[in-house]
């Protein structure tokens, strides 16, 4: 299997997201934990995003 090389900043984002999730899981149940879990989820989505997407050249869409 070919491994995908990622930019260092993307790895940093993944580490931050994992840390935020771990800290959120350690909090006692309540509104503060819910907000922390939402933030961790947002960080994970940001880390998983593919980055800029460019239009393909050639025939235009219908």
C-alpha cells in the first residue's frame, strides 16, 4: 500500500484534534464537555479536509 505524504501542518492539525478529543473525554458530563466535544469534532473535520480543490481542465460541466 502506498503511503500518502502529508504536509507537516496537516499532521499538527491532526495532533491538535486528537489532543482536544482526549481532553474533552476527560471532562465530567455537562455543557462544558459538550462544547469541548464540538470543538474537537470541528478540529477533526478541518484536519481531514483535502485542502483547496481546483476545477479540472477540459470539457465544462453540463
